[in-house]
């Protein structure tokens, strides 16, 4: 039986192929590193995990993955954009957007994929381009220590 990260890596490889991202050694290394986090990660997190990979290469790979809907970005209000690996069914369109939860204690950000962002009726001639819907509080681990 495959371990969880290996299963995620297999899913990522399939998504990568489906989305037309050519396999290179460095892209595979970056994709593998993304699975280590098990949730949202920042560019700084990825830099710590891949300190031997050139900064511009990491940035280009993140941009390519984001452009090709392999990862989505999250503005959780922490001042650092986070990224999360998309599920195989994710298209990262407005209709597929979901909520995120940012823990005030540990600083982790979680995708709440089962909770969709509700449709919000906008005034005539308004055009929605993005939505930032982040809940803040304490994750399951940190809520035990919150007062």
C-alpha cells in the first residue's frame, strides 16, 4: 500500500499530465515538496524545503503550476500568499472556490473544500474576478490551548 504522500504524488502526476505541464526533474522535485506540507504552504515554506533549488526556478515552477491550475493561491490575511495543491476535480474557477481557515495560533491555513463560497448577487455592471473568504480562529489542535 502506498503512503499518503506517495498517493498524493501519483494524483499530482496525473493532474500535471492532464493539464499539459511537461515533466522535468526540477518540476517533479517541487511537486514532491508540495506534498510534504499536506495543506497550504507559502513560498518561504517551499524555499525552506528546497533550499538547494534556485529561487527563480522555484518561483517559475510555482507560477507555472498556478497558471495551469495544479495549485491555487490563498490570501489568508497573513501578509504572505499561500498555495494549496488542487484536487483532481478542481478547476480553480469562481464556481469552484471554497472557504479557507487560518489558525491564529499556529499560522496554518486549511482549505475547506467541502464548503463552497456562496453566490453573491452583485449590482448590474459589476464583474467579479476573485473572492477572498477566510475564516480565522483556532484549528483542531490549537483550540485545545485557546482560552
